[in-house]
C-alpha cells in the first residue's frame, strides 16, 4: 500500500493492538493479485481482529465482537452479523484510542476463557 492516511491509520491501529496485548502475533493472510500485501491478522490464543484497507476506510473486524461489551460505541459496522463486529475508520475520523485498547484486551480475555 502506498503511504497515505490509510497506511498511517493501519500503523496507529497496529501500535494500539500491540500496546493492548504485547504478545499478539501478526500475520499477513489472504494475499492475492489485487492485495499483494495481504490482510493483517492479529492473534492471541485465537483470532482477535483483522485490519483491512479500502478506498475510503480502514476496517478493523473483531472476530468475536458480538460477544464484547462496547460501552463507548466504537463498533459501527457489521452490527447485524452473528459473531463479528467492526469499526470503520474514515479519513476525517478520530476514535477513542483508550476504548479501542480496552476492546482489544477484552477480545484477548474472551479468547482465553
């Protein structure tokens, strides 16, 4: 991906994930011609989340998001999905980084339970 607001957002999200769970493992999966870098996936005793880039947004999808409390209302996508929930981050968006770190921590705790 070329350096633009999306790559900066992915870098920030990545740093927050590592802050929340220093032992997290990152892998690039689902590489293909249209996305040669693949999709960053983050695991800690199971899949925590994926981070995908689109033309107009960065999407952070929590594998078990429907089972997580979201008191700050960060989830704004895939709200009707049975298991997952997502956060769509657009160029002009700001989001509660502390609440995001807590969501990551909760997802890891859920994986370990």
